[in-house]
């Protein structure tokens, strides 16, 4: 075979037959290749996470760092979301004389959809970029290669621990964010009315059902896994020196944010199919 040609009998040069993927646009080929590489990276994670050694100490440290550093941003954003959503919803409900439904409406909106998606996007920007940049700098400075030479499994120590940490920590951050957002909504309700703390949250929880909270909680674990997986994949495969570190951090945010929307779409379809809603 010579530069895309096949040599057949009689020394005749024939063009190489194109694969099916060759007829697709270049952007589609890049997307499919990226999806395949991320899938292979995820399979490698599941293979390594079940076997020893188990890096419990490093996993706990990563979980603390991720949660502690992200909590202030999640808290401020959640408070503002609860406050603004309540203030913006009040005039519309007041036109129909349904201001008493405000706690129920805001509670369902935040817990079912707004809270998990918005806070997951914030985590994708904060945590995904941080993991991508950190692993990318380790890759270009050959720290990962040094770990392999010293006999340490870098994938186990660096990647597995971080993916587990994001999978377990991000749902906790989202639950805390939901609580802070509801408190912000409570304060917003009391700007023009006088509603007790007990009455407000009684109305919120009376309107909620397990079919609202359980699917919303389950999908946060998938959000956390996707954010950690994409951030680690981008950083672990970073190239082109320091320029590649910036690209890894940027692409980690973009791809993980897109995966959050896709996972949310899939979760909504599944809950509707099985009758949760």
C-alpha cells in the first residue's frame, strides 16, 4: 500500500476504498472520535476502580478540597437564584390571586430542575476547569510519567480518586444549594408579606413528592460523574505544552456543561417513561 493506494495484480494502482466515516463531515468525525475516547476512558475507570490499591486518603482529600472550595460560590449563587426567582414570579401569580402558591411553585422548580442543572453547570465551570488545568499541568511537566517510572499507578491515584470525589461531592453541594435557594426564597416572600419560617417550608414540603426529589437527586450523581470524567480526560490527555493546559481547562468546561444538559434531557425522558411525573 503506497500513500492511500492499493497495489493489485499487474502492478496497477487503485485508490484505497473509503470507510463509511470518511463520507461524514470533519466536525462529525471529530465528535464521534471524541465520544469514543471518552467512553474508553470511562471503561478504564470502571476497570481500575474495583481493584486494589484503594486510595481512600487521597479520595477523602479531594472530596474535601472540591466541596470546601466550591461551597461559597454555590451558596451565593443559590441564594440569589431563590431570591430573584421569587421576586420575578410574584407579579405573575398576583394577577391571578395565587400568591399563596408562591412557596410551592418555587420549591418544586428549584428542587426538581433549576437547582440541579444550574449548580451542576457552576460545578462544571469551577471544578471541571480546575481538574483539567491541574492534570494538564502535571501531564506537560511529565509528573505523570515520573509516577509511572517510580512504580505508582498514576491513573489510579490521580484520575480514579478525582472522579469518585466529584461523583460523591457534587450531589451534596447541590442539596445544600437547594436549601440555601429555598431560604433566599423565604426572605423574598417576606419582603412584601409576613410569612413564618415554619409555614413557608410546610407549604414547600407539602407540595413535594418523592417523584420530585428522588429523580432529581439521582441525576446529580451522574452530573458529578460526568464533570469529573471529562475534566480528568481532558487534563490526562493534554498536549502541546502550556498552551494545551489552557485548552484542556476550556474544553473541560464546554464538554462537561454539554453533558450536563444531555444527561438532564435523558433523565427527564426516563422519569416520564416510568411514570415518575
